[in-house]
C-alpha cells in the first residue's frame, strides 16, 4: 500500500520513548494520518498513569487502554510455566506479552477500519518479529509500519533530541535512559552501563531495581511459603485460595522482598546478535521452581524427560514470536495432558536470593519412601538387580568381546 493511501493507523503505544515520538513522526511522514493509540495493560501499573493526556497531546485522536491482565496470566503465562519453558534461563516476560498485545491491537484495527498497524520495536530487537508474526497470523493483509526501519534516527539519544524538538514529554533523562519493559511478570533492563558485559549490575544503587531488592539488602530471617497446584495451575498461596494472577502479584512482593528472581544474562537474540540484559522476575522464579518441584513427585521418568526436551522447543517458539502456530498449540495440548496429576502442595524457604525446598506433598506422588529407603524393606529384592544389569549391559559386553577378539 502506498503511503498516500494510509489514512488511519493503529499504534501499539506504551508511552515510552519510542512510541512517544512515533505519533508526531507518523503524522509528519504519512500525510497527517489519523493515529489511534492502543495500550495493552499487562500489569505495567504506574506506566499507564497520564497516558491518555500524553497520547492526545502528541497528536493521537484517541487512546484505548485495554485491561489484558487476566487473559495474559491464564492464557499465556500459566501455559508457559506448565511447559517449564525457559529460554537460556530467561523466563520469557517480554516474549509472551507481545502476542496478547498484538492480538488486541489487531482486533481494534479491524474495528476502526485502520489501514495499517504501527509498532515502535527497533530493527535490532526480537519484538519486531513477535509483533509482526502475530499480525500476520491474525490479519495477514494488514499493512505494518515499523519506523525504526524507516526513519533516520540512529540512537536513543537522537530520539530524545527529536522528542525535545517536538515538545514530547518524557519520564526519562539521558543519564537514566535504560531500555525497560515492565509487566506484572517481570521488569527488564538493557542499555547504558549494561552494554559492557564486564560491568556488574548496580543492584545496590537506589532506583535501579523496582520489583526486587539486592540479596545483600534482603532480611536476615527467611520467609516460608506454601503453594498449592491443581493440574499444574497454582490455586492457593499460604492456604488462601486465589486466582493465578493474584498469586503472582503476591509472590512478586514476597520474592522481591527477599531478593528472589534476579537474572543477569547474555542471551542469543533471534536476529542473530548477543545482547546483555538484567531481569527482575521475583514471583515468576518462585512459581517455576515450585511447579518443577511438584512435578518431580508426580511425573513418571519418560514423561518428565520428554517434557524437558520439548520445553526447549516451547521456549524457542515463545521467544521467536511463534505463539500463534500449530506447533505451539500442539505442544500446549501435550503439556496439558502431562499436568493431569500435577496436583499437590509445596513448601519453600525464601532467603537472600535463594529458593530452598522445604517439603512437597501430593496424592499422586510416585515417590515411595518404602521402596527408596536405605533401611530394611519388604518390597524391593536387591538380588533382582543382577539380572537387570546383565540384560542392560549386554550390548556393551558383546561389543567389548568383539573388540577383544579383533585385537588378538
């Protein structure tokens, strides 16, 4: 579609540096088109304050603020946790937030009869792929505008220059200009001093961490918690029944206060480069740990090992923006089957950045103390191991005998 034909654009709007300057840029470069801003509320809290006033002041005709928090947790976060999916230790906080936001943006773009959808993702990042693959899956004929791949701006410093020249209000300054992404699951930090892999993150510096404290500043006394699961889904925290969303929010407070969930990682981006980031995921770290702890009781060996293999594939799909694919849906169906007996309770001790196992119970537990005991038992005949080892080791023995004959 020619630029002149684009009259109405729906913008994925966060109010951050990139999307703040995109509104006036679109109007300058796309024939004063109408810009409708859409902000998906996935739990970024105070970042939504004053967003409508800012969007309208910078040229948007309207702003949608869509509360996606329950759907985000139930349909994106929990399925990923049940899968045990981690991308190089990263708990996918930005990755699985993008498809749900893109899905709602597509719905609004269709409702508004928009000619195009615009996003503020850079040409170096993963998010451009995540947004655009979601749009292609849900609205294959929709035009996509990616300013970072068009404009002459080369850096965040130049973005700030543009904002100042166009009277766009910003909440950041040049000294604290980390690239951040926040939702109810995590907060990411990139840029500035973190671009040098030799620099230690400023965990103890006031204002750096927002969801957590440094383990050095955590209490000297541990915090004990219990979590109940039904079919792999968290249902109770400290014996109080809650929604999964409320459990995550409360775990964020408990984990954050104890310095849980800090991750400093150099990850392999989809676009080919390595990138260093610091993540705060206090509640998520606890939830992953607790769920895995319970699975050690409830899953048989073959299922657990195959699930661990497929967790890598699941994580790759989420990280690479392939949420709306047949394979991801098929893997989720497999995961749901594995979770039928993942029901029970775990007890954890939180202490200065550590999550420590303190007990697990399940009616579906496959662990038998009577069989596993080092003491006397009446259910396991140790002499049976002789025949097992002979059969299990038979291929190895035959190969060794053949090689021995050939050496003579």
